[in-house]
């Protein structure tokens, strides 16, 4: 059961960081049940189809977390953890520097120099890459990879996911 709680805690962090889509939460609830967690709302959510209203899914998921004793982490801290995961995915080749331009990562509130060095290189959108970098995209990509490596190599930011 502890691994189920740990997994649900990690999911709560990813949820707060907007890394998960609401339609994926019923399956995550089913996986938590399979891991040994059992609360009324978790059982209910696990049986829902993906096309339920996202607001209802979010409400049920947050209720299931509360019933499981899992607190939602601070949104800012969750986003900082997500930023580190994104940097690791970049280093591992799972995403490209251009993929960083999705979402609002450039708005992430940071607290360390390594986070700041990475975030400052994230463009607001994909078209910003072309307009602001022009033909020097190769240099930018190298800078982003170096900043990602520095971020993933820096000390952990504290408790969380």
C-alpha cells in the first residue's frame, strides 16, 4: 500500500504541474486501486469513462487524494519539479529544444540560478524560436541542452515529486 500512496503522491505533483490530462485520471485511479489503495471516490473515479466533464474528473480526483491522505503539493513547487523532469527528458533525447515552447514553462517561477538559466532560454511559442533566434537555432539548442544538464545536475529542490 505504501508504494500506492507514493505513486499517488507523485501523480498529485504531476497533476498540480499540469503534466496530466484530466481524461487520464480515471485510469490512474484504477492503477492506484490495483496498487492497493481503496477509497470510495477512487473506486468511483476508476469506473468513469474518459469523456466525463474535466471539472468533474478534477473534483473527484482531488476528493480521492484527500480520502487517501495525499495532499496536493504547492503548485509552484510542483512546476519546479516538472521543469527538472522536462530538462531530464531533453537530455535523454525524449524531447527536442523546440518542444519546450509548448505550454507556459517560460512563466515558471524559479528559485535557483540553474532553474533561471534554463527557463530564460524557453521561448513563449514555437514561432518565437524563428523570430528571435533566426538562423542561430543551433547555438540556442546547445545552450538549452547545457542549461538542462546544469539543472539536472544541481542539488534537489526539496521534498516533492
